[in-house]
C-alpha cells in the first residue's frame, strides 16, 4: 500500500496536485455558499426593517401639522 | 434565449437542475478519481506522473470554457444590456481563474519531474498565464467603479478583447513547437490516447463542468440578492421623502432573488 502512495517516487508531485485542486475547489464552494448566506441574512434584515418603518413613518406624517 | 434570461426563470431552472448537477458532479468525480488513481495504468514514458493529467487537462479545458462563457455573457451584456448576462459573467470569472491557476500549478508539478523544470516560457504556458491575468484583470476592473454598470462595460470590453488569446492557447502547441506536448484528445483524426486514460480524463472533465454550474448558480443567486439589497437601500433613502416608491419598482429582477428559497 505504501508503494502505491509513493507512486514510483513521484508521489509528492501527484498527491500535491490532487490536494491543491481539492482544497481550491472546496474553498471556492465554501466562500460562494457563505456569500449567499450572508446576502440572504442582509436582505431579510433590510426587508423587515423597511416593512417595520413604513407604517410608523406614515403615522408621523399624519401627525405633522 | 431571452426567456431564460429572466432571473425568475433562471432561478427556477437552477433550482430544478441543482440536485442533478450535484449528482452528476459527485458520481463522475468519484468514478473519475477512482479510474484515474487506481484503474488506469502508469504511462510507459512518464510513469505514474501521468495521473496528474486527469486534473491538469480538465482544469485547462475549464479555464478556456469559462473564459468563452464569460466573454459571451460580456457580449450579451454589452449588446442587450441584460443584467443577468453581466451577473453570469461576474460569477464565472472566479471559477475560470481558479481552474486556470490550478492548471498552471498542476502543470508545474508535472513539469518538474518530467521536464526537469517548474516553469518555462513555452508558448502554451505563457498564453495560459495570460489567460489567468485576463481573468484577474476582469475581476479587478468590474469592481473598480462605484457605478456597477460602468464596471461591467469595461470588464465586458476586456473579456471580449481577451478572446483572441483563446485560439492562441489552443493552437500554441502546433504553431510553436517547443516543450509542451501537442493535443492528444481534441484532434482532427480522433483522440490518440488509450481508452484507459481517456475515460478518467473525460469523467473528470464532466465533474469539473458540473462543479462550474453549481458555483455559477450559487454566485448568480447571491449577486441577485446583493443587487436587490442595493436597490432597497436606494429606495429606502428616497422613501424618506414619500412612502410610495417601492424597491421592486426600482430594480425589478432583484425581487425574484428574494423569493428564492
């Protein structure tokens, strides 16, 4: 088995190519998902904020002389 | 074409296709890795280092594929001013840049044991490095302006000009016969590579393509959300005058992003 991982002495080159590729692909996936989650949270907050603001402001406008 | 360019239709389509894309990516990726690492034989000249090919070559294809996709989207956003084309181009750039960088890195890791050097200013390697710079330039340019529309105009123009580099990458090995080996799969007379190596190569290419579409769907969705946020913030400022302007009227397509689950 360790012979297999040695890959005739080229193991370091081969396994590092696979490892770097895997790490990069997982990294991009995770950052993309995180960005999506962040944008959803921000959008939700903004939408509830705008919704809660609207009636209050109309009330204050009515109260103005 | 225009039907799919509507964000709500795109998001619905992306939702339907997502489980399939994940399944295809996982199955072809897993099989490709197994075949490439265990089943396929070592090369008679290059020994086991040939296994680097199963990621090196598909990443190179993806680098070119993503670039062409990005340039087409750039052209569509310049001609029809469709925001979704611009969003797709922006979402493609980091994936393409990553694949191009991975191609250069794995190529280096293959070059050192086989050519005796990490890097050489061979035509194929140099044009691939230029491709990476085109991606990085595009990403820097689209975000360099306060007005996103100006950024996407400048970026699209750069992406379109950079298309000349794509055939240069493809044919560099024929035009300048230096160190990098010529094509062995996409040839006029059919692939000259043994099926035991062609199979893992093709499966990995399919897996990377599936991965690209997954990332594309995720990034388009979050960019639509970002635009909706920007539109709401703008309308929120205006609304202090009178409460009648709604965010969706200002930026309609963002609305659909908020509706996505």
